[in-house]
């Protein structure tokens, strides 16, 4: 799979850390490699301004003991459950108002069926929390928060199709194509994708035009052929491969899962008026929790039931897909998740502790969720 390697990346065989999977195969982790403290390597987007995070799977697969940053404390008076409920209600109301029933009815019914089917609304919450962290407010971030949820919903609708993951259950309900047919499910997903950008452009208020343009560019980059789509296509091409290493797996998940989570946080930070330094720190935070989200998903897929998850459990195992538990084992996967959570929260140091509390809580929620 050499075609996956970013042609502008710097690689050194003599200095790049190697790790071993559960079968003893040596593999290079692409999450971050620092070569003599001068050059860094990342297979994330080809934009050279995107800085890799200083964390690798190899950090948890070695016997060397290092001092670890403790998980940051949450303000004692912060009610995370209530925060999630309030934000989810606000997002659901905004989504309901954004995508209304109109002609042609069938396409809008299909869009609303999946968009309003519930879900944790983690991505919109990240967008809003990042905006508030840098001094913005919920109303400023809401159109972008809705947009990332529309795109997330589109990706689920398309992932569930028979030509993709072929899933019959999503959020505890029949998948979109089971209700409206494959043809309408494809088109409804396309419509949500297109409308997400229209909604940001038309509904965002009180933000300078150049910031809105920057937001649109960031979002397009995160979900295009160098972002979410890159992860999806490499994932598809990887099915049935007998040799899939950690570098390959990280490429998939940093793009397929982490990219949209990154976009959610970065959009909120830009809209809230964050400085370039603040935006980049929050980008690193988002990349960590994005990979964390997928590592936890892999763990839950082999430890929870379909009823508990609200979607088909064990489907990765049945499809013989490569996952973190399959490559490095369940315990090492859990250790890696803890490491990612710590690294994410390190990026929040220097921000106002009270304003950072929701993001700290969201990182912990992603790390310790059970569905």
C-alpha cells in the first residue's frame, strides 16, 4: 500500500520507531514520528502546516515507564449530563428547523428520518464547546454544529448501504435504505452534504466573511479526498488484506473518524474568534479524541451487544476487518485509549479552566462511553 504514503512526508528507517502487533509483526506507527527533533512525519492531510501530535501506539507497547500527565479535573459544580442534554436539545431543535418537510416529500422525509433519529450529538457539542472556549457563543456556532451533524449523518447513511457495510440497524432503528430504498438513501445523503455548506453560509450571523470562508474550506478539506473520504476508500480497499499494520490502521481512522471530529472543533474555534495558536492547539486536541473515539469503538464492538450499542455488534469481526483489539489486543487497546485521552487534555492547558471543562468532560465521555 505504498500509494497511501504522503509523498511529502519525511521518513527515516534508522530513526523511526517500530512496534509489534499481537502476531509479532513489526509495524511503524504513523500517528507521529519525531526524527532527531528536526523532522516530523505524518500521514494526515498533505498540507504541511498540519503538525503531527507527539503520540504513538509504540508509547504503550514498550516497557519503558514514563511520567504520565494526569487526567484534568472537572469543576465540581459542572453537571455533564445536564450539559449534554441541554446542548443536544438545542442542536435537535436547530436541526428540526433547518431541514423541514417540503417538496419533494420523499427526499426530505429520508433526510429527516436519519438526521433526527437521535444520537449523542458529540460533533455538534464539540463545535459549540470549542467556540465557547475561545470566547464565542452557542448561537454563533450552531449553523456549523448542525452542518457537521448533517455530514456525519450522511456518512452513516452511506456506510450502511449494502455496497458498503451492509448494515440493517442504526441508532436502534432500521437503516435509511431499509425504509426508503438504496437509491433514495444515496440521494438523501448527498442532499444533506450539499445543504450543510449552504446552511453555514446562509445561517451564520455575526461572523466576518473571511472567517466563514475559512470555515467552509476547513470543512471541505476534512471530509474530502484527503480527509474522511480518504479513510473510507482505504478502509474499503483493505478488506480481505492479510497484512494490515498499525500504520495502515491509523491512516484509516485518522481520516475516516478523526477528520470530522477535528473539523467540528476547529470550526467552532474559528467562528468563536480564536487565535491561530488556539485553533492549532484545539486541532491537536481533536485529532487525539478522534482516534480515541475509534479505538473505543473497536473495543465496544467486541465487548458489547447489539442491544447495548444500538447497532450491529461484532460486525468488524465477522467481516474480518482489522481493528486495534485484533492487532494489539484488548488490554493494549484500552491502554492506548487512556494515553490518547491524556494527550488530548494536555492541549487544553493554558485555556480558561472553567471554559475548558466541557471539552475535558467530552474527552472523558468519549474515553469511557459504553455505546
